[in-house]
C-alpha cells in the first residue's frame, strides 16, 4: 500500500507523524484510571406551573 518513496514525501511524513501521534495518544490514555463520580445530592426546590 505505502512504500518507502511515499514516506519520503512531505505528505508521507505528515501521515507518519499523525500515526505516531495517534498511537501515543492511545498508549497514554489507556493508563488513565477512570473513577466513578460520587453522586452529589442536589438540593433545590421544584416549582410546578399549573
């Protein structure tokens, strides 16, 4: 699909940089631990219009 001559072009280098950036993002985001948020009790008055 892609050969070495493609990656020597400016477009090929931009594509390679994009692939590296996306891979780094996936690797870094997989290390983030997701904690469940604490349920905040909202106290407010409910007004009904009849």
